[in-house]
């Protein structure tokens, strides 16, 4: 939002804190990422072929049936209800852990 004085991630000190960094790469949240991404591949085995394109991959996570998501991916989800539940639970789990970590940093 352009309000931070320092663009670095406050959790892992990565160069730039962004949605992509937060949801896909922050090392302090990697346990959640690893578990959820493994589950994601069961919902769409072909998604693993598209994980390198960060923008497309993030969009598929946040809005799995968006017209902007590759049609190949949109058509590959094994269950519409499950992918939406997965997406919601993933984002919430990431938010909760980040909030707890930030809270512990502010206490110290």
C-alpha cells in the first residue's frame, strides 16, 4: 500500500514483501505453504507444471475459476467445492500464522 518505510519482509527480511512473497515464498511460513501446496497438487495434478509462473500460480490460488486463470488449470480442478475450501483455508492459515509471528515480534 506504499505506507511501509522499509519494503523488506518483517518476518524473514526478504528484499520485498508482497502478496507473492507472503503467500508463496516467505520462509517463516513455509510449513503451511508446503502442506497446502502438496494438497493443492491432489486437487489439480497439472498445477505443478505452472508453479514457476508466480503471477498465474497466485491467481489460481486466490481465484481458481477466474477467466484469467489458464483454462487448462480451471478445467483440471477435481472438485469446485474443495478448491474453494482449500483456497480459503490456505489464505486464512497464512494470515493467522503471520499475525501470530508479528505479534510475537512486537512483544519482544
